[in-house]
C-alpha cells in the first residue's frame, strides 16, 4: 500500500489543497498479482473515492482510491481488505 500525490510522490499527509491517491497492490501469498479482485477500503479520517469504498484491481493487481480531507485534523488510518478464494 502506498499513499502518493498526483505526481506519484510518496506522501504522509493530505490537506485541503492536496488529496492523496491510496494505491493497493494485491498478490497471492506466492506473490502472483491478482487482477479483477474487489478491494474494500476505509479511512478513519477523510473520505474515500469511490464513495462505495470499493475498487477493482487492474491487470497489474492494483486498486486505487482517492483520499480527500474532511475538515478534521489529526492522524488517521487507511485500511483495506480483500477476500480471495
């Protein structure tokens, strides 16, 4: 998982002027990429886009969420989950 800005630079915070891209790469325990898997995300501060809180992994196993500030200040967590058979 990485949090990056619009230019792909790793960041540690979001601000009203700087949203973040929360990128998650999903693999099997053996390290194989998992395309077309549903990833569910949550943010304890800020809001995620898409609003559904779910994103589909692409051919490279990556799902992307946009993290927007919600007016609250402080430290928060970003959490994701995937169910894989």
